[in-house]
């Protein structure tokens, strides 16, 4: 399993987090999703042999949200 924290600057309400969480949990290989409105981040646990980080980010964008990258050690990359 792989854990990633993705920056999603457009998260601003419960509807945002609900739509993102629903879209990501529907992807094969995603086992856990947790969104944080205050930090504007989505934490995802997934099986990289079943789904890629690129597909996860695309699913967030398909919900109408901009993806800023993912966090490594508290610093945004990519």
C-alpha cells in the first residue's frame, strides 16, 4: 500500500470533501480517503498495482477541483 497527501486548494466545504471521497473510493485499489478542509489536503491510501497516483489526481480534477501536487515531508512537490 502507498500513502499520499495531495494538495487540493479548491476544497472549501463538506460537499467538496464528500464528492472527492466518493470519487476516490470508487477507484479500484483505493482503500482509504480522508479530506481536510482546513489544510486543503486529501490523504489517500491505495494499492499502486491497481491504481496510479495520476488516475487519483485525475478523479479529483474530474470532480471540478484543482490538484496542487502531493506533499513529501510537509513540502509540496510535483
